[in-house]
């Protein structure tokens, strides 16, 4: 799905800049099968990477990496967390994650599967355990009319056991994040994403009409 490519590109372009400005920890929330730590040895020399994911997904991934014989880089750390049951802050405090070090978090393809309270609890945790100037990038669904396409997507997700639970109103997001200790720095609309990543492509890829990218900074 082109959306998956564009959200990773947006995140990693900004991570690149953040590392140049002194970020030394990259925390990938809901990492899934993300291969950042294997694809970017150049950046991995400069940052500690923490893959935070549901224990079931993380066990699957670690087993698969072992089957493939992929060596785990020394800068990559695995942190099993269920966002519906545990606090991100508590889970990270028990690892090599350093609360004093400026950090960059990504949370891609996850907020829609959690309740609003669960999303806010994790964002609040980030503001608690990351120093000022740290950042989080996440994607989110916007409230939509139930178009046939939306209905089909909801139904497909429900069938695979991952029902869509949460959308955010882009016009009130800044206000909501502020109450958690985060400042909304960028809030890309589908047309911003289309213009930035897809407009000159000839392969038929285009931005999702339902998803936005948010970049928030710890105050
Ligand atoms: C659609 S995948 C996204 C993977 C990756 N971030 C990407 O951009 O391709 C959703 C991820 O969210 C994680 N996830 C869903 N619910 C979770 C929960 N309650 N606690 C922790 N992780 C969760 C899943 O384990 C999975 O890795």
C-alpha cells in the first residue's frame, strides 16, 4: 500500500534531520515487520533503536529473524508492550532507554486500532519520559462519512481481527495534544502528502484520502 511507504518515508526523512540535530534514540512503537535497524546501518551507528511492540507480534518477528539467520545489531533493543494494558513509560524505564537523552518516536499504523484513551495514555507517556525537543510522528484516520470504500475497509479490518477504533479531528488535535504536554508541529493532510510524495509518480501510487501524518514535539 502506497500509504505505508509514504508514512515511513515521512518519518525517516525527519528522523535523518533529527539525528543531525543530536537525537540519539529512536523508539519505533508498534514496529511490526519494520526493517529500519537492518536497512540503515549508517543511522544505526548514531542511534540506539528500541522496537516496542505487542508481545505476540514481537515474538513472531524475532522467531522469523532467527529463521532467516539475520544478526541482531547491538544498537537494536526489543521491548514487548501491550498498549492496552501497560504504560510505555514503565516498560521503557526497565531497559537501556535513557530518559535524559533527546529521542524520536514513530507510531505508524497503530493509533486507529486503539481506543482514544489508550492513544492518549501512550502519548502522555512519551511527554513524561522524553526530554524537551523530543518528537513523535504518528499517522491517524480522520472522521469520514461512511462511503462504500470506508465501509469496505472497516469490514476488511474487522474480519482480520483488527477493528478500526479511533479517528481524530485534525482541527482539534493541536489542542488535545497540548493537554498531554505535546506541541503539534506539523499535521499533513492527504493533499499535502499527495503533493510531497506522489505527484510526479507514474506508477499509479497515490496518497490515502483518509489518513494524515502528525509530528508533535515534547514541550
Ligand atoms: C499495521 S501494523 C504497523 C507496523 C509498522 N509500524 C508499519 O508501519 O508497517 C500494526 C502494529 O501495531 C501493533 N499493535 C497493535 N495493537 C497493539 C497493542 N495493543 N499493543 C502494542 N502493539 C500493538 C501490532 O503488533 C503491529 O506491529
